C-alpha cells in the first residue's frame, strides 16, 4: 500500500518505489523481479529500503533486483522443458511455506507433495490452483485422503511410493504449457532423505536428466 515515506509497491503499475524526503525513486516492477512470490516482493522492499538508507542509489539496486534469483530450494527455477517450467521448493517443510509457493503461481500447477500436518487450508489452495497432485513418501496415503475429503478430484491424484524419480517422470508425462511443475512438499524429508537439501538436489538432478 502507498506510504508517505519509505518503500512500497505502487499499485498503478506494480512497481517498487522508495519515497524519501519528498522525492520518488523508482525501482523495477514485480514482473521484473528475479524472485517470485508476494512474500518476496515484501522481502525486496525491505532490502531496498535498508540499502537506500545505507547510501545505495536506486539505479544501482535495479539490476540487482532483476538478477537475484533467490537461494537454493526456495521456489528455485530448475529448467524449462517443452514450455513447462520446473521449480524446486524443497525448503517447504510445512504447509505454511508450501501455501506461499502455491500463491506464487496463478494456477495450472502440477504439485509434488506429501505432508504430516493439518492440511485443510493447504488443500483448499491445492483444489483451486493445482491441475495434478503427485504424492510420495510416508504420508502419501493420508495426503490422498485429505485431498479427496476436501473435494480434490481423485482422478488427478497420482501415487508414486517412495520414488522421486517416478514423481518427476509422472510430472513430465502430465505437464504441458501453461502448467508449471512445483516440488513443494509441505513436510520434512527424513522418510526419504537426510534433509530438504538432499531432496531438492535429487529433484533438480532428475529434472535436468529429462529429455
């Protein structure tokens, strides 16, 4: 929302701006940001405001805001294949984080997931935005039951056991533009991996091997 002084998003053109001592300093638009998600718009505004107060010029920030791609395992672009973009969000070890990832895309998501916490709010967003649901790991059956209970069509749920390879292959088989493939598990990884980093890197390796 607009502020009298500080960093904010100008709704008229979706541009990040800094207003300071009566002067307007324009940055890039949301679409030009190198990182996705409304939460990352907030992060970018906070970073820009801090840098500005430390003496950085607005024009110096713009190329950084456009080129910074975020950190590994957080809605990380992996590759585009056949017009379909693949994203690694293995850091989403709870539903709140996975919800942020789902909110990043307007829809047409093929989601790779499996979770052990309360899924009601999460499943409402899955139903709204996900074309296909690919479930793996120890909690897959519970996840399937919760999805169906919340009205997600059973024919669009795919069970792949404990195999990330099968999950990636199934996603590749199903996906077509304008869909995106998103690994955002909403759970810890210890049933299959030593940590979310290993899970994310395995996903990225398998995606890179697709042809």
